[in-house]
C-alpha cells in the first residue's frame, strides 16, 4: 500500500516535467522566437468586484510563462544544444543523406529533450521525426565542420497534448488550443466565429469566464490558447480586493506546484521501485551493499532520493541532502512484505526554480523551525512574516506560508513571496 506523505505538482525532470537540465549555450546560428506576448490587459481599470476576471488574468500570466518554457528556457537551450552538437546529424545533412538524417533525428527525439524535429537542406525537408502535433517551434542552423551553415532545423519541446495537460493542471479548468476556427488536440470546443481575447461565454448551460493569449504551432502557423473557468469555480479565490484575489490565485498555483511532487509522477516512481528485481532481492537478503547498488541504479531517472529499510533497520539512504514531498511504500517479494521505502522526485532547488520560472515567485525554505536551507530572494532576508506584506531592498511582496514535508519526515516551512505588483 502506498502512503502519500505529502501532496503536490512540479518537476525537476519531465514535462514542466520534463527534465530540467543545466543550461547549455545555444548553438551558433540558432534562434528562438514566437514568445507569448500579452494582449492589452483586459482588467485595466476594473474594480475588485470582477473576481472571475481577476482570477483568469492571473492564470493567463502563469500560462504564458509555461508556454514560454517552450520558447526560451533551460529546456529549449538543451534541445538546441543536442541538435547542433550532433555529429551524426551534421554529417548526414552535409551528404544530403535523408536516411541517415532521419536516423539521427530519431536518436535525438529518443533523448527526451525534444518532442518534434524537422531537418532541412536547401529549404527542402530531409528528415521529419517525433510528434507532428506540437507548439512553440524553435528554428536554428546546422553548421558544417568549417562553421558555415549546411542546413537548418525546426524543433519543439512542447507536444500539444503535453502542454494541454500542464495547462489544465495549472488552470484547474478547461483549455482550448484554437487554430483558426477549430480546437485541436482534443481541447475544449469553443463556439464558432470570432471571439474577443477575454470575456464570458455559456456552453452546455454553464457560464464561463475566459482569457487567452497568442501562440505558435509547429512547424509554422499561429493559434490562440484559451483558459476557461466556470464563474462559480472562482468563488473560493475571491478576496476583498482585486489584489487579494490575485494573491489567492497565485498562492493556489504555488500549492499545486508543490502538490504535484507527491502526485501522479511520484506514484510512477513508486511502481518502478516496487518492481525493481535487484532492489527486491537485496532487501529480501537484508544486504546493505546490494541495496545501495540497486538504489543507485534507480536514482536520476526522476527520483532524487531513496531510503530503504527492512526488519526495523536502515539498509541504505542515497540522494540529495534537501529533498521534499516524500512518498512512502512497502516492498514485497512473492507476496510477502520484506521492507519499506521513502522516495522523493523533487529537491528544494527544483521547487525553488520551478516556482520562480513558472509563477515569478521567490521562495525561502526553513527546516527545524528556523534553519534557512534555500533562498531565492537574496542575501540577509531578515525576519519574514508568515503572511502579509514584506519589503526587501525596495521591493514589496505578499507572503504566505506553505507547510510542507521534509525528507524522510518532519516539517518543512516554505515562505512563498509574491511580488507586488504582480506580472
């Protein structure tokens, strides 16, 4: 049986997930474009009574950040790096060898650093690999040995269904990817005809507030991303003022990011651990050395730390020092329980970076009450309140406290700071 010690959302590796890698320098001749650009703010001048519109506007800011992860981010830099550094692809393009270019492109897709890749020479397609259904196309040059362009590429790190799933999780509502006059990727079907960038509509007897932003489709073309929430579903986020509503909405997103760390992605790793033959055998024998070896084989594929016990004693504990959102479970061999484990798929740095990139937040993490173990704000933050206004070096923040779980147990206090004004 699995016990979810904490509930959460985010990912150091995977789709927002998607593996977060150390930043690489983009290859020569590469260019990234098509970032989501906000339309004029639909909330300008509105009163705080327009709660649904305030909620949707806050979600739009976050959704644009998520989309732009496919335009300019560590993920896109990694994808461009792998493509431009592939000697197999470069040599195939230089020879004009379509078969070899396709094999090289397939190998690049298999790395997991991109979802789609089209390779061109003299403006004609030489190879096309991965999903044809993607967003946020990236373009760049493939350089020959002498440094001159021999071809070009179009790639994407955002499959449309992956982006759609991320957006539905963040918005906790419906999402429509609308290309021309129709929705794609099985997304929410909007009424026919032109729609303003933001407003209200009624579908199947339900009143929705919606907002949107422009985006690009792979390999070329445009679409628009619509976020929809039923008007009734925003009630719990409404505050006394528009700013209170905004803070409630962004706070909710920060909690969802944390909650995902002990959610579906963590349970996939629980399944891996519970079915790993080397680990099950080592634990059944109560062999610490073999247990450690088995754990090392499981780490770095979305698991950042794994602790295994049997017969009331610790066999091995391998991974980073500061990880969060632990999930525990039992190990069984031939139907008999032989041990227990605790794992985590996220560390403090991963959560910090994710909340900053996707929601523009600053984070302070405290263990054992007052020990500051992670800080994305800056030096000497001083005493940060559990909630309310806080000023740091001329900037104003609204603070809320997320009571989380450290690894393998115990409290982890996370002070989340929302910049005011928020953008």
